[in-house]
């Protein structure tokens, strides 16, 4: 599988990684958003199903370190499958890839019990 070339920045203040070209969506991509398109995308559906299995394990984690380790494990699992966490940028009218920190925030949000909408 080939991916569309992108450029990344190291700006830690940014929650997205700017791209030079419009990204092509793949079935394993996880679309962040509350709209129907994001919710029904195959990667987003799979993400929610996998996360259901981690919620109890996260809630049983004894320390912040254990919880952070678990969120990194989850993130790593999806990255190994070439999944990207993408968010729609309405100004640019294209998807942008989230930074590693923003991806972990999304995982934490789900497993912490805040809800299953990205």
C-alpha cells in the first residue's frame, strides 16, 4: 500500500500535522469527528470495537504510568496497521493527520469513559 506524501512539523503546540497534498483515505484510517461520515468509516468502526475491549483494562490500571503505557500500546497497535488518525480541516477542506500526542489524547478520551465519538 502506498500513502500520499505528507510533510510534518515538529511544533508541539499543534494537534495536527499539516500536509502539502490532500490525503487519500484508506479503510484503516480513523476519522475523528462527530459526523456520520466519520462514524461510519471502516477504520473508525474498527477503532471503536477494539476500544470497547480496552475500557475495562484501562479502568483497572493502578497508576497513571500503567494507563499511559496502555494508551501507547493501543496507539502503537493501530500505527502498525498503517492506520492514521485524521481530522477534517474545514478551512483547508481536507483531512489532516493528528500528531502522536493528539492521537493518545483521543485514545485516553475513549478509554476514560468519555464516550465513543472521536
